[in-house]
């Protein structure tokens, strides 16, 4: 057989095997060979990396199929239609085969080099957060007093001395007003003028709320009887130790009606203790003094702060009948209205209820402690 001349010898054009004389039959045969070769290599692609290399080699912008289409311009005009149709068919077939193989590799089993995960193993319990112990105790107290007919009231934490002292019958020369016992707020003179020149402070007691509630009752004309509790934060520059902090929580209670006596106060406090701490709770009232109550008393309760420890008397707060001067300061007639008030330290109650020996544990952020209580 005579050898083919250089112009008739087959060769690679742009990376694909095509005859240099681009006759339709030779071109169609070369496309057929290209398609079969591509499909065979695609079947051998065993992972995502090999599949991507195949895509670049055959379907990429510089791939073999792109080169074959570029050669279409050299095909005689009368043969371009047939060759073009065959090229499009090959492109569609290779694209479909690529997507199918990609789906097989994605959904089929894969080879892992790292540690295997046994999905049949039981799951691990993740820690679940919960509300802080002080928040829970506050809500428990509100629930107990709510069952006794008390509504919940609130007031601002930044107060003026009219509500924190004057209307609570604490005179200007009283030692409780000294800066060493209060957090006074420094403010521009313009703001001081807005309060009538009265100093402002972080409230040192929730008794300020009873003044605001009584004032609102008088102003709106709905008046007593009133039965409210007011839980909230208070601030005093105390030295921090096992039972004191410069910020703590109080729960103020107020009941105003006609002919209220100390008997009703003691009964209310005893019912609270037995509802919250149990039927064996022991409480006592000790005579004391507060400017805004007369007579006044301290409320103590027998509490064991540590497991196995013998219960001892712990002061929970103060109480007494509302002083007539407090009623006069808010515009109520003390000849017609009487009432009692009490104030508890919520931290003290939490410590007694849950056996917490040190108030600092409540604010230390130790997760081990917070998970236990």
C-alpha cells in the first residue's frame, strides 16, 4: 500500500485525534472515537478529584470537546451540518454521563481515611442551661405571695432622696443618709435641676416602691386597700463577705387597709414561711426600729446553711406597721388607714432554702455550683 502523503497522514489537531484533511466521514469517525474514549475514562474515575480532572480534560473551556468544535470551521460547508449535529450529540452525551457519574460518586459509599463514626452509637446528652437560682427564688416568692393575694409592683433602681428617704420618714440628719452607706449618682447640674435639686442614688431599699404605689393610688383616686410585693435589686456599699454584698435583692411587701394589726403581719409571715420552707418552719419576731414602721420588728428563721448542721436563727429582714408619718407624706389619712410592711433579702432566703453557705457563690459564675442548685 502506497504511503500517505504528509497532507493525508492522520495527526493530532489541538489535542484531539482528527485527520488533517477534514472530510466528513473522517471527522465523524474521530468524534466517535473521542466519545468512546471519554466514556471509558469517565467510568474509571473513582473519586471526586479524578472526576474533576476528567471534566477539565473533556468538557472544560480548553478541553478536547471544545477543540473539536473549534475544528468545525475547517469542515467543508456542505458537511458542516452533519458534523455539527454529531458534535452536539457527543457533547450532550458526555455532559449527561458526567452528571450521572457525579451522582454515583456523591450518593455511593466513599473511602474515608480518618476515624469512622458509628451512627448506631447512642447520642451524648448536651448540657441544658436554666435560669439563675436568684431568678428562680424570686419567681417562687412571687408565686407564694400571689396565692396570698399580693400583686407584683416595680419601681426604678435610680431614685431621688424624696422617695428613698424623705417620704419614708428618714430625716436629713439620719445616719442612714451618709455617703458611706449609699451610692449617690454624680450628674451635671442641669440634670440635678430636673429633680428639683434633690440628690439621686442607686436605691438602698425596695421600700421606695411602696411610696410610689401609695402616691399613685392617691393621685388616681382608687386608694386602699392595697396588697403588693415589690422584688428588685438594691445597692449598699457593704463589705463583701459570706452574708453581705454591695448589690443584692429584696422583696418588699405592703398591705394597707382599715384596722390592720401586728397579728395580721405575724400571720402573713408565718404562712409564708410554712408555704415556702415547709410546715415545720420556725420563725420569730424580735423588737427593732425602722423610721418607716412603728412598731418594728426583725424577722428571724431557723435555718441550717450546711447539710448536717444544726439550724440556727438567721435574720431574713425587717417588718412592722406603717408609720403614720409615711401615710401623711403620700396624702393618706392615718386615722382612717393602717397597714404593715416587710422586706426580705432574697439571697438570704435562697441560702436558707437551698443550703448555700456563702452569698458569694451566687455571683461567682462557677458552673459546678450553678448546676448543683
